[in-house]
């Protein structure tokens, strides 16, 4: 019984030392993350595309409303 307990204690100590050294090796790794990416010209960005679509729809609505204003019926 004493032999088994000593063997398990030695194995646990070895596991702790190995895990500590592995964690130290991982922490020494240098990781660089660059989140600044250029997406090209301004007109390829989704925000500007949405603004352009909204402006186009607004212009079409204004033109159609201006065309309706002059449609009056004259009865003689």
C-alpha cells in the first residue's frame, strides 16, 4: 500500500512539473494580431453602399411624387 501511494505521489509531482513547463513554453510564444485591414476604396464599404441605395430610393420617390402633382383633371 505504501509503495502504491509513493508511486502515485511521484506521478502527480511529475505531472505538475511537466504541466508547469509546458505552460511556460506556451507563454513564451509571441502572438501578433493585426485587426487594421484596408477594404479598398470607400465605395466598396457596406455602409456607403447602404447610404447610396437609400439616397437612390429617396430620389426615385421624389421624382414620382413630383410627377403626380401636375396630374389634374380639367372638366370643360
